[in-house]
């Protein structure tokens, strides 16, 4: 059996689709992926820039580490359950392009409003709108990409989309740091009837508004791809989706649990890295933002496209190639993540984290491909949403909160944040690697079943 072959079954088009919508071989499919990568970039700029302003936020709003962790985590992740799972049915049955563009407009507006917030609860509400809309966007984008290109090109396609994620995460630090440096001299602006707007809040206004223009562009230029192998135009009810996951729990339960554990460490590290460099080495947002952003940008792009190529090569011989690459990437990155926080100077820490970044993200395209290729077409949005909800809700809440609680109540010193980061890596990553390893064999079996079924 040639696992690289593409077997397209019946196609169920969403209402209102044009006959000119691109098929899996069309160059317009790659244009769609490029636009979705840009949307992902905006998403991660808007969600990630808050981490850069932990110290100014604490100072100007009088917050504790635990309250800040709620803005970084709980405020963003709670809506994933309340909105994401019900909305995922629309991904499997509606016009995904319209859904993505609408979500982009919502989170862009909410980001801009963060620039006018006057207290903790206003920021919490804005972050909730950002979290809800960005969660829907991620799962919808994965579904679109799977239908836009051939199966054997999916790792490359997901690498492009993931590049948008990594570029956005990097630009959140890079642009955020540069803009903060340019605005650092400004005194708070008093807005009549509203209150004081601090210089760091202006960054949210500047970064949030462009997304509204991109949302309009997407509506007029991005086609909706036909669904490959679709047999249920109305999609599957959540009960049947859960039944499918339970029936294949040998793979899905282990992979889901592993990804939740990885999300705890990844989101926790991302949220507290700027604070780590400031507390340990004295680098403020205007310095660590551009440095971290530039390093992460270069290293993540190298890692993503290297990982996509390695996955394509492994796929020629191994049905478990996607999970195999994920396992190797995370296992090799662990000792680097343990060493980086203990370095005696910031440049050594940056250097080791750079290598860890290249290695760790190599499994990103493989993860997205693994989920999509083991799921029937009209379930993909809901399955991806369930994974994303678990990772965002549990990882996004527990990750930042665990770092904060251990710093406040175990280490009892802001300066000991470096040791907290090492301890959490040791606690979380080894069991995640074990679960990922145990999921490889059932994944390979399910992968073969889906290809035989033409999915």
C-alpha cells in the first residue's frame, strides 16, 4: 500500500460555494494556506504581547503574580470551553472562510480595547473575547488546510501555517518591545470620561486594529475549498464524535493527554519567559522583547520546515512517522530546556533556548497532520477543537498559574523563577514523552485504516 496516495471520496460542499473553489492540486490552495498563516500570525501577536508587560501591568494596576497569571491563562482559556466546542460544529458544516474572518475581526477589536482598559476585570473580559475567537480560528484553519492540498504535502502545509504561529509569537515580543521602547518616554494620557491610558497600553491599540482590514481582505479573496472524502454534509453530532474518540482511545486518549502536558510547559514558559529574563538578568521589555522575538523567529522557521521535511521522509517508510517525529523533537529538547534557565548570563540562556526552539518545534507540523489524517472529514473541526480546548483550557490555565503559584508559595522569591522553570520541566515532560511513545503503535494502525477508507 502506498501511504502517500491520495484517494478523494465524495465531496460535500458548503452552501454558497463557488464552482471555482480550488481543489487539492490548485495553486489557489497554497494562497489560502498563506493567508491562514498570516491570520495565525496576527492571532499570536495579539494573544502573546501581554506577556511582555507583566511588570508594567503589576506596577500600574497593582496586581499580584497570581492575578497576572489569570490574565495570561484563565481569561484566555475559559471561553475555549464555553464557545469553542459548540462553535466547532459550524466548522464541520458551514463556510469556514466566513467563520475565520469573523473571528479575526472580533479578536482584533478586543485587542485594541485592551489599550483602553482601566482595571483587571476589563482586561479579563477583553482577553476572554480574544481567547474565544482565536480558539475557533485555529481549528477551522486546520480543517481548511487539510482540504486544500494533497495528503503527502500536509506536513509542508502545516509548517507554513505553523510558521505564522511562530512568527506571530516572535513579533509579539519583537514589535511589542520596539513599540514599548519608542513609547517609554510618554506619561500616562488622561482620557476624559475614561481614565488614564499608560504607554504600554498604546501597543495594544497599534497591534489590534490592522486585523480588521485583513478580515475584510479574507472575505473577498480566499475561496472555500471543497471537503475531501466528505459523506456527511451536515457534519456529525458531538455524541458521535466522542464515540469515535472513545472507540480509538488507545491512540487519542494517550495523544491528547501528552499534548495537554506539553501545553502546560509550553504555555507556561512562553508566558513567563520575559519576566524570567527581567528578574534574573535585569533585561526590561524594551531589550528582551526584540532579542527573544528575533531569535524565536529565526529558530522556529528553521525548526518547522526542517521538521516538515523530516516527517515527509519518515512517512515514506513509517506509518507512525508523525508521532515518531514529535517524540524525537520533544525528547531532544528537554535537556536544553533544563539547562537554559541555569545559565550565568542572559546570552548563554538565549543561545541554549535558541537550539531548543529549533529542535522542539520540529514536531509541530507532524502533530497537526496526525490529528487531521486520523479523523473523518466532517469530524475534523470538532476533534481539533476538543484537542485545542484541552490544551488551551488546561495547559493555558495550569501552565501560567503553576509557575505563579510555585514562585509565590514554594520558591517565595521572584528571583528564583529560574528554578521554578526547571522544576516544572522535570515534572511535566517525562510523563508526556511516555504517553506519546505509547500512542505510536495505535496511531499507525488508525492511520492505515483511514487511508484504506479514503479519508
